[in-house]
C-alpha cells in the first residue's frame, strides 16, 4: 500500500542527498544555478540506463556518467516518457497453518491492526470488517510525506488470496497465503500501481520500491511475531 502517481515528482531532497554522495559533486549545487531537472538528471544514469528503466521498469544500477538532461531529452525526443506499472513485493514464511494466518490478515477489525508497521497511521474500518466488502481508511507516512488511502477488500480466492484496492488511484495490494510442509505457510505481499510519466515517474520508480519493500518487510516481521503470540508453542 503505497502512494501511486507523482508521489516522487517533488523529491528534491532525495536528489540533494545523491549529490552529496557522488565523488566530485560536493558543493555542486552551491556553485551552479541549474534547474531541478538538470540537477537530478545529471546525477542519475547514462542513456542506456534511462532506456532500461523506461522500457522495463527496473534499474541496472549503472554508475553516474552522462550529463543526464541531454540524455533523457534525447531518449524522450521532446515528448513525455510514459512509465509502465510499478510492481513491488515481499514475502516471508510464517510458523502457523495457512488458514490461521489468512484469518488474521482478513480480519481488519480484530487482528489486522495489531501487525501493521509504524508507517501506517489512523487505521479505521468504515464498513464490514472481515474479508470481501470491507472498506478501510488509513494513512502511510514515509519519506517525509503522508498519503491517505481508502481501500476496498476483495477475495478472488477466499482463504488464500486477498486484495485491497485504493478507490482514488490505480494501486492494488494482493496478499497471498500459500500452505507449506510442516504446518507453516508463505505470505507474499504484492503491490502494483501506474507510475507518473516523465522525470517524476522515473524518480518514483527509483525511490518508491525500496521504501515499500522496507515497509512490507516490517509488516511481515510484525505479522510473524503476532502469529507466534497467538499460537504459543
């Protein structure tokens, strides 16, 4: 569950942090008055990296090389670069049967709030409470910003797959619980949304997935601890 669209379009602070870590760039902003586009693009990657990110949605981690603004402009040919959907996932094994863990995840009133990470604020159930048809509202605070979500729950595969769809964006989070041998199960959280276009979408694609994976890892850690509390050995 993470902010879709141009969430990172104004991430000037992230660009500033990058500038301070690139060799030879210390004090660069103080010596030059280039616009935000030039500052950020110059610090990203060369034209091959831009092509890879735009075409596949994945970063290869190429080192800084090109004067990014001309590279980006050359690839876009003066038109906005449309970005493909962003996909982020995290998963973990739980020491409890799949039906038990799924019940905790699907019960938005009694169980679910107990394993949400600190990034989730003001979690409320507006209607329903368990499984399909439940409507929730909450905020996520990360990267110095807060965004509100209004989610509707569905169960495409009851007992195994649960989805949460944001009413005001393209974001959909799918939680899948898969049984494993020995009475355990595997929980996978997968989120997808349509990124913004152009530079804003590029920044979103660079920064948002890493932050999201951290939040989901935290949520899965909380869930594992909650499962242990509910099912003491």
